[in-house]
């Protein structure tokens, strides 16, 4: 069996749809014998990832599966395995680096709050 990384695209639909459109991109791992089986398996599993729920306004919120946008064969996952990579070409490098520092600080703060040891 081989490992594949699949990029799923879902549209988040809430209530009567009178809101800004939201799309959720997810990277998920699938184990299959080949790419065709991984795609079939991935599409078959897509409806079971998110159960509809009611938000605080009582509106039904659901994830509508749009497609699997990418599929990559990867090495068997292990500690430190790369499962995704994004190349950035920021117009303003200073702002880009500042945003990364803010995210890093938030991550470290969030982890220390969850693990007060």
C-alpha cells in the first residue's frame, strides 16, 4: 500500500446563505494501492468528515464537498515527514515576516496555555 496526500475543498454553508462565502481546504492522508484507488477512497470518505450542526443563531451549518483538488503520492509518514509545502512570494517581505512572527507567538502562547507544566 502507498500513501497519498489529498487536498479537499469544501464550501461552508450556513443558514439561508446570506453571508460571505467560505471555503475550507483540507489536506488528508489516504492509504491505497494506487492513485485511482486513493481518489475513489477519498471521494467516498468526503461526506463523513463533517457532521452538520446548528450555530448559536439556530442556523444549520454544513460542509458541502466540492472536489479533491490535488492528489500526491508521498513517502510513508513518519516523525517529521513533509505532507505539504507552500511557496510564498510576498510583495512586502517585512509584513510577511511580521505576520509569521505573530503566528509563531500565538502558537507558543496557545501551547503554554493548554500545557501549563
